[in-house]
C-alpha cells in the first residue's frame, strides 16, 4: 500500500497505546478512521486528535470479544464511510500469572479479546475489504508470539494463535487485493501492564513491570511508524524493537529454547526491571 490518502482504516483498541498512535499516524497520512474501543472517553480524545488532520472520523464503542457487536460493526462503519480498506486488529490484554495460579475465567477473558477479537475483525470485514482495490489486514501479535515465556502462558497462547492465523489467511488471500501482516512488538509503552490481570494481586510485580515499560519501552508513536513502513513495503510480517529482533535471531539458531534458559531469563528480567 503506497498511498494512504482517501483510504478508510478501522483500528481496534484505538483509545490508547499502539492503536491511538497508529490512528493518528494514519490520519496524518490522509486516512479516514473508524476508531473502535470499549473506552468511550479515550475514543473521544483520539477523535479530536485525528480530526485536526481534516479527516472523517467515527467512533464505535464496541467490545471486540462480542460476536454480536463485532458482527454489526462493518455495517456501522460502511454507513459512516462507505468503504473499508484497512483493518488493524490491535486490541489486546494480558494476564501475568503461572498456569497453576491462573483462573480459567482470566484465560477466557484474554482469549476473547486477543484471539476472537482478531478472528471477528478479519471475518466480518472481509466482504468490505474485498471491494477495495488495495486492502490490508494488520494483526498485532507480539514478541511473545515467537517464544513461549514463563508467567505469560495465556498471552503467548493468544499471540502464537494470531501469528498462525495471520499466516494462514494471508495464504488464502494471496491472489486477491488483500495483504495480511502480523506485527510482533516487544516492549512498547502502552497501558497493557496497567490494565493486566495479575496473579494473587502481585502489586509489587505489577509496579516493577510498569516502571520498566515507562522507562525503557519504545514509544507507541515509533511503533506506529514501523507498522506503516511495513504496509508501504507490502510486508507480511513486521518485527518491532531490538528485543524482538534478538529473539527472532536466537530462535532461528535454536528453534526450541531449553526451558531452563527461559526460566533463567525470567529471573534475570525480574531482578533488573
């Protein structure tokens, strides 16, 4: 996709983080926007930011885990904009817990947003995307979609799923006008840690993780630029942040990392964050 001007982009999780930054970056490049999130206040803020670029912007307060709500969303967007050229399935959450301590309700909550939200976004918008002469589906996976990390079993499950799902539908759509890209960020300064569910009210661990993301993580605006660069180059996979490139390189050399290495890496990370 070389030219974004006049295109219509749907962005889920648009009220904050990568979704918010990407919405602004797309508006700056001439896209009209359909902003999707459960946080209505945040959506209104992003609406005003995107409108400053003179673009047509609509807001849709929708839970991406709801099949009914997501099924109705394409018609609402088409009513506002008349077309859809880009769908960014960005909404995501995490649960920080070992499997032994994790409640299955938390698993279901996470999978509803991180996996079903992506499936619904792709499935329900596909008819509109097929009408476009140049369309893109962007699914936000993670560095944790490349390697299994202790304490993040449910999150890794969801992000590996997004990666595999994106590769599969990308192959299905290879001879159409629609490209599919999975994006693998590492540490990005978003609200994902703040909004996470933590095992046994681990306030200390949450506080340490929040400090790490605030002090060392990549700003979401830089991640948004990388994603747009990926779309411009026709990429089907986009790695973001040094730690993701390092992880990918190590996995090419050692495809299955010994569990002891991962356990040790977790301890080192916990001590230094």
